[in-house]
């Protein structure tokens, strides 16, 4: 970047450009102009390429000395920040080849969306009325899991006098106390780990616990226990379907522990929402949801280690259960002309089933 231009650039001005372009992310990588993600696609800003030194000069201005030390020791840094009159952002710093610093920023709306804003399925409002159980929102990175969870917690905040503890790395949506009382905790600054925060949260009189990411066996175990002992627990996993989510959780444990975990999960699990964000036909993106609601039949299949039968069970009596497979959600969006056939096939997790319905070979 030319010296004159570089002096007029700051992280704040770049993040402002992200918001002005209605983008979701900002990427700073050496030997490239800053790039923003709009409707899922990267687009370069009209700037010269940055060097690693340029990026370091920009990025070091917004972090503390302790964060700099953390970055230099661990070669990665997660944090959240707010730019006045612009927005709130989740940041990640990392190093690339040749020791160049790189950065990625994700926009986190300051105003927490409602379930109506997201046009979420009606059953979501019923799910958040539960007193206890485990509700999981899963999907790949960038699929809108945090936004869906924030909207679900907002629904509770509007209607229930509950104590809600959120444990995230870092905290993304910051809720203002309406009827509910929020305790937001950042991994690294407010607590040492997810597992530790969860363990002690049970002594902090929560009604509801949000776990930013269920990363390991210990976190999954405590989450299931918390749900089993009278708390409503929300969590996320990077899985693409309800069946894959159940398998991933159980497979996190040693073979000798899995029968017990299946039993506990069959009792404590309430719902799994597997979400993906797909490009709309014209512009923007739409959330497609696969929804599993635990009932006696599903619980028996989990307990008996018959995960392969869960999918067919999800297809039965859906008007009463509120369940939906991803394929059915795709077909519904296709029939409403919200997504293209090519998009549906590209993002499908059960492509042969979808092809059969669409009459594709």
C-alpha cells in the first residue's frame, strides 16, 4: 500500500467499510488488498496490497499489551471489540508463511435479532420455553449458529425472569437485561476454560447456560449433566446433521463410557437444529434448518445405539413433532423460489435423496 494511503487507513475505517458494504467478514492477508465477504463471496476492497508489516501496524493498535503477549506466545488470538457508531466484531489474529500477521473479523450485530426478524421456524419459540434439557445449534463455520442462539436467548429475555450465563470464546452478542439477567463470560479473561466455567456455573444459580462451543469430552459431559440436573443448556458443534451431532458427542468418549453417555443423552437432549446459510436466488442468504426433536422413539434409538434409524424417524408425523430433515427444508425453499436447484444440490447433506425428489440422475 502506498505510504500516503496507508496513513489514512485504520482497522476502524476498514470495519466501517465492512458495515457499509453489508458484508459479514473482513480479511487482512499479506500480498492482498483487504477483502470482505458479501453474501458468502470474498470481494477485494479498492486498495493496494498489504504487507505483513502493514497488517501488524494496523492490528496492534487495537489490542492490549497482554493480548500482544498472548499472540506472540501462542501465535493465535481471539477477541471481541466494539467500534462506536459502527458495530461489534469478533477478531482473530494468526500468522501465515514467512511470519506475516493476518487477521479475520466477523461482524456481530449490536442489536440482537428476534426470532421473528430471522423468520425462524415457529417451533423455536416453543423450544425456549422448556425448563431443562439440551438444545444444540450445529453447522459449519459461518452458518449463523451464534445469531440463531442469540435470537433464542432474546426470546427468553423478552418473556422470562431467568439467570442466563453465557460462556464464549469470545463473547459475541451482548444482551441488555430486559426480564432476564445475563452473566457474560469470556474464555481467557473471565475464566480459564469452557470446562472450568461450566463446572463452577452450577454454583452460580443459573437457569440457562449457553456454551459457545462444545469442544471436548469434558465440556460435553458437564453440559449433559447440567441439562440432566434441571438447567436449560444451549450449545454448538461443528456438525452438519442431527445424526452426525449425536455420533460426534458419543464418539468423544471411550468405548466403556459410551453406553452411559447414550443413556444420559437420551434423557437430557431436547432438540438439535442443524443450520446452513445458502445464497438466495437474487441476493442475500437464507437459513435452512434440519430439526430433530427428542421424543420417546428418538430417545430409544439413541439409547440402543441405532443412530442410523433416527433419520427415518424424523420423517414421521412431522405436523405433530415439528421435525424436518434438511432435504425437506431444501425442497420447501426451492418451491418458494428462494434458492436455485444448483445451490440446493451443492449444499445438500443427502444429495442422492434430494436428486431423487427433484428427478435428477
